[in-house]
C-alpha cells in the first residue's frame, strides 16, 4: 500500500494546518502499570506541522515537538499495540497558535 504525503491538513472547516503552523494536540498512547496507574507516553507540544500522511485507513501527522525533535502523531485508523500494557490512543488537534504581533 502506498503512503500519500501532503503538506497541508484540514482540521475543520475553518482551520487548515500548513507547513510551519504551530498547534496543540492532546491524547496519545498510555502505558498501564501492574498496579493500575496509567503513565502518559504522549509527545509534548506545542508542535510545528511538517506533513500529513495517509496509508489506507491509517493517518498521522509528521511534526516537530517543543524540543525540535521529529514526532509522528497518529490521528486516525486502526493501530496495532506494541505490547499488552500500551493503549494506543489517537491524538486530537485542539488549537493552532498564532504568531505574536510585533511591538511598536
């Protein structure tokens, strides 16, 4: 199956992510310890959008995190778990971050 890569992603009717757009996202995978507590494995934002990729039903966003490290953010489609303790949850984009205005 072929990977389709785009330099934009429409979040909603009004919001479009383009290369270089800063945004926030919530969700991501969690690890469940033997005592029942959940530990977040999600990447920390704000993120910088690079590309949107699709392979069949699976979709992910390629982005940079707050430390300028590459992170793939799984946003849709089935995903096989790495191990029994990891719950693979998709990320959800919550908002974009506007650039600050220049002072006088």
